[in-house]
C-alpha cells in the first residue's frame, strides 16, 4: 500500500525545517514533529519572526505542504517504520508510521560538574539565552557567563541587552579566539555578526577575561558568589590566582552535547570524537545513517551550528527524495551540488570553533568529592568513587552501584560528565563506536495515563 | 459571592502568592521575573531551580493545578494556574 514516500522529520530546528522543506518540494509527503509549541529549535527560540534564512517565518511561507505536529515528543522507536509519540496537549500516546525518517534532534549545553553547580541561579548558557530572548528575563542581575567559545559572546549580548551586569569568563586563552580572525574575515556573515557582538559588549561595558575559569560557585539557597581562577593550557587552575566575585547568577557554556537518544534507540552507528569529547551520528555524504531509510542532519552529526544545519537538512531531504524515487539521479545531482558547495563554505568557521574551543582535561578535575555528579539522584563524586571499588572504571559500574544516571533525565546531564571524569581521573577509555550509556524507552517521562492501555482500561 | 480565593487576570499563584504573567511566558520565566530561582528541593534537601532551561534536566519540576512533576521551563504560564514548589522528584 505504501508508495515509500512518507517522510517523518524529528526536530523543528533549522536542520529539520530545511529537510522537511526540501523533501516536500521534491514530492515526498512530509510530517514534521517537535517537542516545543513553536518551530525554530533552540536557535530561533523567541525569534520565530526573524527574517534570517531558514527561520520559521521562511518555512511557513515556503513549506505549505508539510504537516507540522508541535508539542509532540518522540518516546520510542518500537520497530522500523514507526515512532511512538506523546502529544502533550491531548496527553495521548500514539504511533506515527513512515517510510523514511530524518533525525534532526539538535543538542543541549554540555553539563559540567563544578562545586556549587546545583545552586539555583546556575543555568546553562543556552538556557539563559532562551530566557533572555524569548521572555526578557535572566537568572540574576550580576552574572558571569563562563565557559568557552564564541557562543559566550552571543549569550552575553542577550543578557546585557536586558540590563544585566555581565562578565565573560573564557577558559581558552586569547590566542584561541585570535586564531579565528582569518576564517572570520573571509566569512562576511560571521564577520558582521562578531563585530556586532563586540561593539555592543563594549558599549555595555561587558568585560571579557581569557584563560580564566569559574572553579566554584557559592551560596546557600541561591548563587551568592563565584571563585574565578586563571588556568593553564589544560585548564588547570594556576595557584595563587583565585579571587571571589560577588554575583547572583552564573551561566555555564562549555559547548554542546548532541541529543542522540533517538538515534541510539534506532540503532544508528555513532562515532566518538576524542577532541571534542562527544559522540556523533555517522553519516555519508548524502546524510544517510547506517540504518536504511534513516537520515540525520544538524547538530547530531557534528555540532556545526545553524548554517551547517541548514545545508545538511536540505541535503538529507533531497537524498530522502532520491532514495524514494521522487527525484531522479540527474535532478538530484543538480540540486545537491550547490548545497555541498555551501556546506564547504560555512564549515570553515564551524571547523575552527570545533578545534579551537574544545574542553580541556582540567575541566573534569574541578569537582571535589562533595560535588554533585548526578543531580536527579543526588549522587556525589565521592559516592561514585566508592561505587567503583573493585570494579573496572566504567559509567555502567558507577550507575549500577549508585543509581547515577537512573533519574528523570535518564543520564542526559550526568553521563557525559561521568564519562570524561572517569577518563581523566581513572584512565577509562570511552568506546569509539557507541556511547557508554543507554536510555530506555520512554525516551522522555510520560504520564502513565497517556498510554492507550490505560485509556482503554481506566 | 464565592469564597474561593480570587486570582486576577494575568497572574498565577505560587504557594499562595500572586505572580504576574505576561503573554508567552513559561512558568519559569514568570517566576524569574520576580527573582524567584529556587523551585524545589532535591532528594537530600538542596534547593534547586531552572538549570538547562530547555526541558531536558527536570530540575525545575513544580506542581501545577495538582499535577506533579511539571517542567516550569517549558510549560506555558496560564493565568489562574495554581503552582506549588517544594516537591522532591519522584
């Protein structure tokens, strides 16, 4: 009965919208699902009306044939050709059948465990940016934006625009930023954007400190102060440089972690990048994953940012149309060529960021024995250490001994920390082709009453 | 005349206290505008609040109209909603 042309796209950010739009234009029947109630992903949060390329505004105008299901959370991949979703508004769980699938599930801020990171007022940089852009609020009035990479400029821009006093604490040395001047100068869009950030930050007296790190956050029921230290090239604190700064909020931005849970549930091959301490979905030049009829685009393939996501999404949509027989090879070649050229162009800046701002091993040594590792279950590093006794140092050993990673977030926050902490402190070798932790369905917490079995037998 | 507690338009109550909401607000945004950052206590009694801000970490769980474990950072703030803090995660 199926003609092979039903495409399901998971994720309504830049990559997912681009994939849906390209595939729909090429003749596939496309359904796009996203957890949020608005399209745009994290990048366009609070800016849905932006006229930037790839925005929800542009998508709404161009992709009129796409069925869009918002507030819809994928909770399982029960078999090939079907996903189980939970619609939050109707509180109903159902299956969506498809012939092909594009994964564009994005990324979230890399969590890091430093003393005091569980205090109210400590938020991720991306979370702070969303709060400022979409709602005009901030976690405090005097803020540190701490971490590494050009994203800190964007977050400090968003927060200082709301009247917050902001200081940027960049762990990488100034020369890491300076090393990008060449690629930035050759990229008009990024050059203009960067100049804008720097001009506004200067006007608002936002100071930037390089080669420094927030190594502890203090307070009782909320953030009251932070310790800032100079760090060496491995991000290890230089003794005698610590000073205490009085702040009421800290925004942590040490890069991102791809949302791989659905790709893992489907069984797509992953690969570890030791340099960035991350796992990515392995794709071919046409954005095909190792699983047939499943494609991937955007942050989950390599954290390239919005412009890379747009090109990859378009590529994934076109390849899905080719594989479904909706596009012939000659037509595909004509349409994919400019996409590949654009990808090559925008990937220069992305590649610089990937190499220049990688997390260094000192980051995983900030935690003291008392520092919380798993926030859901309140497991400290000391408890994790004790759980290792007599066992080889693996995330699994800590999980079974302590329940770390078995709370509501299912290890999304602590597992990336635990993996790198074990590597740096205990010589653990993370596997190269699969993440050393898994998430069981439901991939997100779903109220019991939403499942059909419970509706049928109230 | 009803004796039920009256909630003005454009406000939710947090533990009985009135908190103004703006169109498009999430619960977390409405509370942060008033400087409220602590939303619950963890298993061992530590104060916790919004961390990831995008619905992943489940640190900002509150009870809304009697329904527990609602993520404040991604849940729209509706006028008249009765929000309670202080619950530990299940």
